[in-house]
């Protein structure tokens, strides 16, 4: 019975804590590419990369990260999304 409860607690904790860990892992992986490291180092985009819901949701998906690494069109789309979210952020009333 105790073992069962421990397994459930582990499942629940992994459910709540995995997205942040996955995001951290994916960002570390992307930072190996110069283009992403520059974006992440830029104060205008760093906050969005780590805190914007659309951006973090996108970067939390491993398939999206693979596309960003391999496909220049996906990189351009991501940069456009990041720029759009930045403009939205700085023009808040």
C-alpha cells in the first residue's frame, strides 16, 4: 500500500514539474545554436523566452525544438513570433 502511494506521489510530482524541466532542457539544447543564443542573451527577448505563455508552450514541445534546429523556415517563423510577442508586450497600456 505504501509503495502504491509513493508511485502516485511520484506521478503527480512529475506531472507538475516536468514542463519547466523540459523547457530548461530544450532551451539549453537550442542555445548550442548561435542564432538562438543571441536571442536568449538579448534582454528584449530573454524575458519572453522564459515567461511568455505562447513562447514557453512552443519551446516546451520537443518536436518544435527539433524543427527549430533543422529548418531555417521554422527559425524564421519562431523569430517572427518572438518579435510579435515583444511588440505586444512593449505596447501594453
